[in-house]
């Protein structure tokens, strides 16, 4: 029996904060060594943080990475343990996304990534080059400061594996796991028993189980082996949240698993595995009997070290465990809440301010902030000193006090403001106040009528005419000019209050204003440009209305905010007759973004999807109306508040929806094609009817 103890990590890295990232790396190595592990795997690009984006093009970023690696190598961090550390490396004139494999104060090899992530939220080819040479390892000339520290002039660079005296180990970087013809196939056939995958995988609802674990389980079940998976966790400075789930699998079974949503900066997952179980499984697989000695040979490096320990009852083997995935509603409660906490503590803000209307969107955001406060109190109770220190600073606690109650903590860091007008109902005002009390926010009730009236007076004085809303007898021109005034006044008031309220309460800093516009509103243009949807950040910007309503029902019970059930019940429909039902808006979003459909192909697909209830002509009208609204309002996407990415069909102009913002809303060619198809379909129906008669 060959027993091997391995450690993989969830690390909450922050892009370009080298001191912070290096401390987390050291902490994780120390925890791994303390547990007796002989392999330690960290997440992709952990020294820099994955989200550096165009900072990767700066020479300083690569230089600082080598400086940090040197600090690890000159200490005792890698003594007796193989450490896989992610960082950018320049070879020749190209930058590579690399895993640097180190042990006993030496670099054993550098493994560049071969399959880069591209599309939506990933643009690695903008900064890195994929490694293409699979038949050999080449020499890499080390920087002079690394040579002076390690006495190594060069190290192997490329695709290969490390052959230890008692096992073989290889790296596979993030997306390479999921691509056709993945490296692990050839590596396994060449005898590699331990795979290390360093990843920076972002959270999307349902992704962990449906995508990530299915792939991990499938690989190790079909080929056998020990698969170590490490992931970043947290907000590293942008719109994305990395959701951890670091784990170890053996022969298709998960034997250890880290948390998916947590406020911990460093989490180390340790497993003791039996490599003889891998050998036994492979011995029973025909693919290894038939192809293991085939033509595909992968280069290797000999390392004169033993990693395994012999059988010992004091070294229990990690047992298979069952995965219990979160529900989509739980993911929406936890993922955005963790993202908000990282953003809050790293921005040096002193809290949040939310315009709370009593509607579904703003109420769900209030509940997410409440969830964040509950997580903070829970982590402090569990002994997390970093969360405690951040909460004490942000909440302005003194004399050794710290948060022990989520509502009390919310009162210190969370303002909610109901900004009513003569058009607001008492029921929405009441619902906002009840929810604020349940969450614990510092709640204000403000009327904006006097500000609206003053602004209208100024406009009347300037143009010499009184302007009226359409409901009061005004024209379409007047209505367009007036309808967004209230929303823009609310935006100005919210941003101003976020600046001055901390000062009023003798707190330092400022509050971040939260937006509550959702994905369906953004796609269909149901928001005011530079209105109350404008803010600092938005936790629900890529969540559709259906999921928001489901979240409200779940949170009413599971977060303890019972008024959310009343808010959901008070919204019998969120449909817009001009733009479509909430189900239709979600369908438009997915066909447009995920399946990359233009008007004609979307029409054809929706004819199949909705054919049992709608005629082709009715589907055509709906598709045309959507694209008209989308075109008219596309310009609003250029100024969307940065938001949390929870779904794959986000309309975020700055990240994953790179389309022009000036359209011919008539779509004359495409709409004409749709009309021709409808006519053909109608003609076919007439022909069928006549022949049947």
C-alpha cells in the first residue's frame, strides 16, 4: 500500500496585491505541511490573482511574480513538499500562464497552459499565448535573481510530468480538463497517477455540479487516478466571484471537498489516498492493457524523491463522500453575499446604501445584504480572526466589541431609503419598512415631490411652457422628457446620502450605493439611463425575474425575512405587454446570447419552443418587438452598474456582450426574412387543409 497525503487550496486572492497573495500562499503551504501533506496545489495565477487583465501586459507584473516566488524558494516553505504555484512567465517574447512546480528550494519544471479560456468572461488569449509543443520539454533560462537563490541556471519548460521514485505527478491547468483530447488522457496512459489542476473558475448558478464535478468524476472514473482540483475563491477586484470547491477525487469518488461559499481567505483541503488503488483499477481497464504502451509518449523529468508512506493504521485513508449541492436559491443567497463582503472590505467603504422601493428587485438585494451580515456573524463565531478584524473596522466597534447579531451589525453598515412620491402607494412604503426592520438596516423614508416640483419649475422657466405627463393630458414629447425625472432624482439623492450619512453618524469613509436592476430589465430596456439603476455595484444584475421571485420565496423562510413572502405575493405579474412575459424575456436572453441567435434563427427556434400555444405570426411579432426594444435601449448597456455574474447570458456591455450600441431598430432585412417564413408556413397550412378536404 502506497499512502500519499495531498493538499489542495481555496485561496481568496486579490489581483495585483502581491503582499496579500504571497501571505495566503505561505499560509496554505504551512497548513499543508502541518497536516503532513507532501503535495500542495494552489489556484491558477495565485501570485498575481487571476483577474489582473491588462496588468498582465505590464513587465512589472511578471517581475513581481518572480520576486514573490524567490521569497518562497529561499525559505523552508518547499522543504519536503511539492508545491504547484501559479504565475505568469515570459519566454522569448510571449507570456504564458504557468504552474511552477517546486520542491526542496528548487524549481523542478514550469508547465505552461496549453488551452486558454476565451469567451464571455475569459479573454486569456489577449494576454497569454498557448503552449503548442507537446513532444518535448525545452530549457528555460531563469532570471538572474532566481539563479542566485537556487543555483539553477535553467529548468525544463513545457508539457510533461514528474517521475518520482514511487509515483508520477502532472499538472493540468483549468480549462484543459474540459477540452476535447485533454492532456490527462495521454498522461494517464503514460503512467501518471496524480493530476494537479490549478483553476480560477467563476461562479454561475448550477455550474459546480452540472459542469465541474461531472467532469472531475467522469475523468477519474474512466481512467483511474488521483485528481487534485484547486480553485480561487472570492472577488479579486472585478465583477466575478470565484467559488472555491477545491477537492480531491480517487477513481471517480470525491474523498475530500472544500467549501463553495465562505468568507475564509485560506482553506486547505487534505486527503490521504492509496495509490495502489489506482494501480489496481487501471489493471482492470482494457484501455491500459491495450494502449498504455502505445505511440503517444509524454516527456518526463526524474525527481530523486519518495512521496509515499507505507501502510500504517495511524494514517487512515480518506473515504468517499457524498456531494450535497446547493439549490439555485441558496447559491443566490450565498454567492453575491460573499462577493459583497469582499468588495466592501477591500474598497475601504464603511457600508452600503440601497434605495428600497418595496419591490422584488430592491427587496432581494436587501435580503442578500442581510445574508452577508449573517455570514459575517457566523464566521466570527467559528473563530475567523480576519473576518472579525474586518467587521470591527467596518462596523466601527470599540472596546473589544465585535458583531454577535446580524441585525445589530446591519444597523451599523447598511442604510435603506424609501424615496416615495405622490405616485407611491402606502403598501409599498409599509413593505419597505417591514423588510428593513427584519434585516436590521438604518431606514429612512423620504419624499422626493418637492425636488421634482422644483426641477419642473426650473424647466418651465427655461422653456416658457408647462410640461405635463401623458396621464395628465401631455403629449408624447412631453411625456418622454418627464418620465425619467423621478428616477434620476432618486439616483442623485442616493449617491449624496451615501456620502454624507456616514459623516452624520460620525463614521469615517463612505457607503457604496447598491443597484437592483435585473437582467430582464436590462435586456428589454426597462430602466432609466443614469437613473436609480445607476449605482456603485449590483448583486443581481445578471439574475432574471423568475429566479428573483423564487429567491424571495426561499429567503422568506430560510433567511428569516418573512415579509419577502408578502412582497412576492403582492407582485401577481412582472410581465410587460410591450416587452414580454418574464418567461419570454428569459428565452430571448438565452437564444440571443447562449445560442448566438439573430432575429431569424431566434424566430425559428421559438416557433418550435412555443408552437403549441402560439402561431408563427404571433411568435414573429414577439421576436420583432423584442429586437426593437433591445435596439432602442442598447445604449443603456454601456453604462450599466458593474454587477455580479450569476448567469451565462449576461447583457453586460463591458464584459461579455460586445455588440454595437447604435442599431437600425427596424432590422429591415432580418424582419423581412421572418415575414417570408411566416407566409411560407401559412401557405403550407392552407395546402394541408385543402388536401385534407
